C-alpha cells in the first residue's frame, strides 16, 4: 500500500448495476481531509459501460465490461495501473464469497500486488455514497432491481431481497413494470379491471393491441427494458388510475418489508426500537421529484416502526461511494499501523 505522501496515486470506485457500470478515479486525499472531505470532490475522471452483473450477461461479458470501464477511467485521468493504490468494486450479483473471489482474481491479474482490492455487492457502494464511505445503517436500492443491505458498526451485515425478478423483487422497477404489463393483459382478457395503463403502455411501445405485448415482452429478456416503463405507471397513478395506484402501493409495502427485515436482523434500532440509524435511499424508483413519491412513502412507512431512522438521499453517486469506502479502508489501516 502507498504511503500518505504517495504523489500521483489514485483510488478507483466502481458501481456495477444491472443496467450500467460506472468507474470514477479520485486522487489520494490528504490524511487530514477525512472526514472533512473537499467539496466538490476532485474527481479526475468518470467512465461508463454496460452491465457487469454476471448473472445477467455471463462471466466473460461481465469481466470484459469491468476491465473496459477501469481502463477507460484511467486513460481519461492520464493514469496507469501502477498508480492505483486501492479499488472498490460494488457489483450487482455479488451474493456469495465465491462471487467475490472470482472478481477479486480478475482484478488481481491487472493490478500490482500492492493495490488493495475490495469486492462487494453494489449495495455497499450505494450505502457508502450516503455515509461518506462509512458502513453503518441500511441502504435501500430500488432501480431496475432492488435490495436492502445493512451494516452495524462492529461489521455485522444483513441483506433482504436482491434475488432478481424470478425470485420476487417486486418493489423494483422491473417488478412494478411487470405487474403493469400483467394488469394490461388481464384487463384485455377480462380477468382484471380496465386500466389507463393499457392506452399508456400501448402508445409508448407503439403497439396496436394488448395481444402484441406478449411478443414485445419475450422478444428481449432485458430487465432494464421492462423497468423503463415505470414512469408510465407513476403517471397513470397520478392521473387517478386505481390499478396503477395499487401497483405502486404494493411496491412501497415490499420495499418497506425489505428494510425492516434488515433492521430487525441487525438490531439497528436497538432493543427499544428508537436508536438512530441512517436509511440511504438510492435508485430511480425512489426519486423525489414526482407527486407519487415512492421513496417518501417507503420512508414514512419505516418511520412508523423505527422513530430513530433518518433518510439520506446521497449527493454522491455510488461509484464515488465505492471510492470513499476504499479510501476509508486505507485510512483505517494507516491508523492501525500508527498505533502498533
């Protein structure tokens, strides 16, 4: 590992979601800057690529994407691999130690031995983006997919959801949109009530009949393609459509349950349920700029049970959270070495 005065050294943070992968490159910051980080952060470069979830695209494609986005970020920053001091990869689909080991070995092949490599689920990067690199509290991600992930200050962790659409991430963008498509098909069959979603979705997809939704749906299995329909569901709910409204209310319930499951398993709220802890909220489904504010609805529901919970909508993107996590880990190691 580099020293505190290591000139030219950089840290990489990678956020690999189901839809896209982002890598940021930060310079080494002075030891005294933590936790008083400079504002704005001196981001040297940012690069984007496609999906790096091996469950979605396969191992070869996932590895190629990670190598591509890292290479591009370093090139844009005018840096090379030998100048990297630490890298944290928060990758969707990292659900088991074997996943971590696999990606760690990929990275070790391209980075020198002195580089500190961290491989985590992408939820860790999202949590760190709201807590300035410190892992404590709970993060709720609701974008194409969804997951709740929590850490205690002594390092215990727990997760809920995040198992993908087949296994029921119903609070996700995919879950919301797939329920909307199902509602349209049911309405067309006479198995469900009529809904504004029919006209809205058919117009958006340039289809003439609900029968065509079946072919459209199975023509491309991309989760993100389905999830992109979420704004239509929100618009219909805001216009008073009961079916769309119920779909969103169900998503709120599912997301709330995921957070509560993590909080309960980690006792984040303490024995009396009133202890203070952050809930970092990330992802397009939780955006606050809509009248039907799913994120606010979820947090209000959480607050009914855990009065000490407080929401954080990060001002940094998850890739920067990953870099800050790597930076904090370096600082903790340096501090430990100072006291030996």
